[in-house]
């Protein structure tokens, strides 16, 4: 639901509540973690000197890194503030967390959560967009998994028609099992209707997104490029066009971008005759163009290198046979006559046949959601089935269109 429509609906609700004489009071809420090792014993919050003071007592049975996440809501039910604290607690002990929220009486509801480790490489806990007079502030809380890593977050603002207006990104190196809160400023406050967040942790280089909006009668171009394993200079070649298609003066920008971080481009087009704009990005050689990617498969954060890109078939991702098996440490044999592949890793044996939705693990039969098949003369196999059969965990991030394999 869009930013404006959410506010409109909640505004109508509040007005109705006042008409029938209801009084909305702040409601404290505390939710315990599903992990039985962590227990939120008690919590409270109150306004002192204009700011909300939050106190929470958390006990652990065995030693644990605990993340306290505090979410503040306004009268419209919108998240307007998120705070966190990560602390290691020794087994059998209770830790008293004390946090101060920047807002005070504007917070009519506060959620307090005590969280332990996660299985995923990362997990989005909360996200919101707060409207200010001259900008929007995108806020997202991301909990990291069991490996310290660089986490990049991109906020993409679209208008009522779904057109990308503005895109900006932020990055932070996050220690294992900690929470990081990202705040991203978007300037096109009057044109953005909705904001989507994308989390990126892979080691590949690609264009994430590009958007344009109008400021002071001129086009403002914003783009985000995700850099890969090597720090490098990334160049932008921006070509404006007049309404009749005539090419105008080209503008350029070069940015030194560290490994696995984002290159944020923001450029105002100088020519007032420009009605549209195109942008191309190149690596440091100036020869290799950086383009958008499709579905990506990562294994422990490393992108799976393939000549034939992964293909998403109605929610089932297939990848080149040899690339995935070799990356997972399995040997393979191909039988041309029956179009059957046999993969072995230790005592584990997997058999798949082109066109068949039946596969075998150590002789036991399994039904596939999508069969192994030929695409552009490449033998493609279902990545989830293969990875889980070889003992890995598989997660799907829909926003970034990424298959995350953890061994």
C-alpha cells in the first residue's frame, strides 16, 4: 500500500474514533522471542523530558547474543522510529536494556522484541518511510546472519504509475548476528508514492536501478550501482535528449567505489531542453558496460559464475548443471543415451533426468516442482532441490531476486 493511501485510511479511522467518543491511549506491547532460550521478562516505556524512555529486562538460559528491537508507531499506525541494541548475555543472567527514542508523545504504540540468532544470511525485521517537509526518510532494520559482512540497502521510490522516480542506497559492515538500521534520504518527496527496499550482500557488479524526477525545471537523475569484489573507478555516461529525440550535451561522472559497496549517482541535467535521459555505466577499463542482472544465485555470499544465467520458472530457479554441482563440491557423470545426470558427494548420490519430474537421492524417489531441462543447449537443474539434497540451506529473497545458499 502506498504512503499516501495508508495515511488517508488511518486518518479516516482516527476521525471516526473521535466522533464516537473513543480515546486512544498509548498501549505498551512486548513480544517474546520464539527461541525459548531468550525470555523478555518485563518491559515499560514512558515519556521523560519529551523523549520516550524504554526499559526491558531480558533473561537467557544459555549464553547468547541478544538483539533488542524497539519499534515506535504514531497515531496513524505508521512506524516512525526504530531503535536497537545488541548485547551478549551470559547464561543464567538477566540484562536490563535501556533505550531512548527520539520521539516522545508522538509515539502512541511501542513494540519491544528480544531476538536471537537467525538461520538466514540476513533478515528484514522492520521497514518504513517517514515523510518530512522537504524529503522522505526510508528506515529499515536488517538483522545479520552468522557471518560478518557488508550489507547494502537500496531504497527505490516510485510514483502512482509505478515509474521509478528516485533511487538511493546505503551500506554498512555488520558483525554477525547484529542488527543494523539504515536511514536513506529521498528528495523527490512530492513525486514518490511508494518506497521499496532491496538488501544486497553478494559479490557481483551490476546496475541496481535508475530513476528521474524534476527539480527547479531540470531533470535530476539518480542511479545505484552495486560493485563487486574489487575496488574500482566506475564511470557514468549520461546522455540527455530533447523532446524531438535530438541528442544534447553528454555529462559524465566517475566515482571510486570500494569492494562490495554502492556507487550512488545523483546528477542534475544542465540543459533545460532535456525531456528524457539515458545513462550507461562502465568498469574502470571503460570497456565493460555495467548492466542490470536477472536472478542471482549465491553460495555463502559468492555469486555462482555461469555463462547461462539462472532462469526463474514460475518461482522455481534452475541453474546450469555442472556449475552448481561443482560449486557444491560434487562430482558429476552424464549419460547421453538416457539424458541422465548422476552427482555424487561422499556417499550421497543424486540422479536427475532431462524432462522428468522424478529425481532420486540414494535411490529414494522425489517429485520435483520443475524438471531438469535444456535451455539454450544448457542442462539446467532445480537449484533448491540440488542444494538441499547436498545438505545446504536455501533461502529466497524476492525483492533482490536472489537465491541464497548456505552450506
